[in-house]
């Protein structure tokens, strides 16, 4: 498979004036990230809030321009495209946002909102054809009968219905890549699986690549079970590779900690569970990241070297991990984490 998208040493800084004295400071939200996505693949990008995963999504879709590094689509830097190439790229890369209400214009009907990109990209000759195409698309995403949805305003629909509409809007322009940013986190738990299935279906049927951004490992595992996962911590990727391989044998201590923090529904089992004992539960200030490995103030395995030198991603058993002590990190076992004695 060819690379559809590549991030090459991408970093981005924002100016922030938060804090008690409202002092201006630079926050490096993403730092030297390298990542690639192949045509038709599903990549889950996971990490805690504030780790930079949404910022990566916004750089891929051209909403943010990186401070340094390159975002390549079909091998071309998206910030150096000709007018025609840029138009194609904007059509080929779509984003589905977490907040479906904010993503739709409240003053326009669903038909008005969704027919605009079809007409703009000349995928429909006129309003009648746009309506016909949207009716077909709504069948595909399970919004039937379509007339019950097309003439409504966003506030007249449920969160799950609006999220399907956002997917329909993204698919309507025949994209090659969809960046889905926490697309199910604001949807009722009972509807999440059907939305994930819908995205997996779109991936198979139309060979659309997906970047699924989430803090929820369970949904990441569900949708990207045949794909890859990239784990982010404080603006950096710390582990990346085949999802099943990584989640069955997590190597980086941060991913081990994330997995051992997954709630266990059975209280008796939960009582015996042994979460990884982190030195601190708090994420450091992104404006002032720790020297060396960014995880060192929390990592139970940190040694002096970890406070001095930043680890880079190195190959290990077919995946990439950024940790100085990787050979000495004990294997993390599901049985221990969930309190099952062998
Ligand atoms: Fe922990 Fe050191 Fe590895 Fe960072 S480099 S994850 S601090 S052991």
C-alpha cells in the first residue's frame, strides 16, 4: 500500500496567556511527530485530553498550519499545493467532529447544509440531483426515510442522528481519508457500536482511510482491530504499530498505565486489580514539559538517563516504541491488571 498521508517531523506551537498572571507563553502542542497513513487503512490515535491528538487531526485537515515539518498528501506538501491540487485535497480529506451540534449550521436545514458541498464540488448538477444523491446516502448511513431528516434543523435531531449526518456529509464528496475526532464520545453508549460499525463499513465499501482519534481504548480496539494504533503522550508519539499486537503486549509504561486504568465492571474483580503504580497521577504542564522523557515524572521505571535525554521511537518486534529502558520494562499482563491469579 502507498502512503496516502505523511506527517514529517511535524511540530506546532500556540501562544497562550492562561495562568494566574495571564502571562504570554508558548505551548508546543505537538512535537516532532512522524506518522503515515496508507490508502484504506484505519489508524487509531489515542491519548489523554491535552496530549495533542486533536491538534494532529486539525493539521491533517489543513485547519492548523504546522510551525515546522510537513504534512504530505499523495507525497505533496499540503501548504505548497497549486490551487487545483488544494481543491482536490480539500475534497479528499474530511473531518468528522466530536460535537455534531456545533458542526452543523443551526439556521440551515440538513438538506441546505449537505447539498452545499455537493454543488460546490460539482458532484451534483442541480438541487434536484443533490437531493436524490443525499437520499441514497441517507439510506446507506441508516437514516430512513430520508425526508424525515433532510428538511429538519439540527436541534430537531438526536446526537446519534446528527453524527450519522456528519458521516454522510463527509462521505458525500467521495473522500479518501476521514479524520474522525472522538465521533462517538457525545453519543449515547447504546448507539456507539452502530456508528463504529458504520465507519468500518464505509472503510470496507469505499476504501476510505480513517484516522480515529479517541481517549477510549475500547472503541479504538473495536474500530481499528485490523489496523494500527498510535499512542500519544504530551505532544509526542510514544508507541505505534499493529493495534492487536500492541494492546495484547503493551511495551511503553504509559500505555501499560492507560490499560491498567480501564474500569473493570465487576467490583469483586476490580478490588483485586493491580494498576501500574504511577509516581504522579497528573499530566505535567504542556507549556513546560519535563526534560528528557516527558513521562519521567510519572513513570515507575524512570532512571537518571530518563530525566536527561529524550527517547526516540525505535523498532521493537515490528512496532515502534520510545523508551530508554524498554529492554528492562516488565511485561504487562492483563491477568495481573484485572486481579486474576494464575
Ligand atoms: Fe519511563 Fe524512562 Fe521509558 Fe520514559 S524513557 S517511559 S521515563 S523508563
